[in-house]
């Protein structure tokens, strides 16, 4: 299973463990971090989920999923680190998630 850019780093930073080298192990580790199963075939697509976000929030969410820090995102979008932090918090609230790993998991299409 190929993990999207930055997801392995996010999982290690938020999950405090080694990345599993097989799909079942990855899904189990993501489920532990996110708090729900990653096989979400009955849930809306990433496009539908992210349609609730503003354009700036979607752009920030994409950069978070690529593994960029708030400071790096701020530099790239010409925003203060504090502004990025506020946007990230709003993204978490709108998507009912708690961390970057959950955001990355939501943005990753489920594979069977």
C-alpha cells in the first residue's frame, strides 16, 4: 500500500509508533489515531466532505495532507502562522475531527 505524501510522517508524529508495511496494519494504526475505521465505503467522498470548507480552508487542508507545518503553509500562502492555526482549527470543527492524521485519512480514498 502506498501512503500519500506526508501521511507516514503525520502518523508517526501523532501516533507515536512505527508505520506498518501492510494495508491492514496501516488501516489499524490510522483507526487507532482517528478513532474510527478507515474502510468508509458508506461515507461521503472526499470531494463531498471538503465541499463544506471555504476555498482557503480547502487549500490549507491539502497542504496539511501533504505534511506541511502551519509555518510552512503560512509562508506558502502568505498568511501568518496564527492565521493558519485558526483555519486548521475551523477545518477540524467543520469536519468533526481532532488532528492532522484524521484530516489526511479523510482525504485518502478508501481502497479495497
